[in-house]
C-alpha cells in the first residue's frame, strides 16, 4: 500500500451547525451546539484512551455517521475523497494512532488510522 492511501475509522458527532444536522440516531434533527458536541467527544476520547471501550464499539453506538453500522470503518481512501481537514488529519496520523478532535462541515470527529 502506498502512502497515498489510508484506512480509517471515525466517530462523528454532529451539531446544529453541521452541514446536514440529522443522523440515523436523530432523524428529526440534531439540536446540540458545537460546544456540546465537543464536550461529548472529549468524554469519548477519555474512554478510548483509558481502554474502557474499543473505538469500533463506541463508534457503533455513538457515531452520527452511517458508517457506525461498520464500527465507523470508512475503508480505504485516497487524497481528494474526504473533506480537507479530515483528510489532512488522517494522513498525518501513524497507523494505530487516534486524532484529536477534527472539525469539518459534517461535524466533529475522532479518527483512528488503521492502515
């Protein structure tokens, strides 16, 4: 595999200012603020870092992305396929490393690079 292709999982928390503030969890719409979304992700991050819960398990129940059905797995992707902040963060991670909070038009993400 080249360094032009990565594989990642993510956990997305949308907020009222997200590009599409609805999800499989909240089909009627998401009303939390960006700061509330950030607070949720900080709490998730602590649980992940402590080893209390696995990334895929947490993404399955808490991510606002349809990839939650696959534990947040986005599969392989190359540059130009994702929003730039997401792409830059993912390509900047080492395999097995988790990002800090990444802000995109879709919402706030934690990203785990898998390959």
